[in-house]
C-alpha cells in the first residue's frame, strides 16, 4: 500500500518525535533516519509530480 502525502508527513512527524527522545538507541535512531530519508524523497517526488500536473493543466487552459 502506498502512502498518501499526508500520511508520509504524519509519519515524518512521528519519526522526528522518536529521534528527539533522549533514550533512543543508535540503531533505532539510524532506522528512523533511514525511513525519514525515504519519506522525504517520496514527498519531494509527490510534490514534483503535482507541480507538473498543475503546469500541464495550465497549458491546456491557455489553448
């Protein structure tokens, strides 16, 4: 199941909270970081795709 943009952002918030805990282990911190990087990349691509869709719609409206 693919996440929505909003679900990905919510998960990033959760990961940030986990990583801010003083008792987090290095392994857990690294796992959170890895997942966060993947989510950030997902969100960037989602936004890029949304931008392209909007630009395409704007071009169609110009014609």
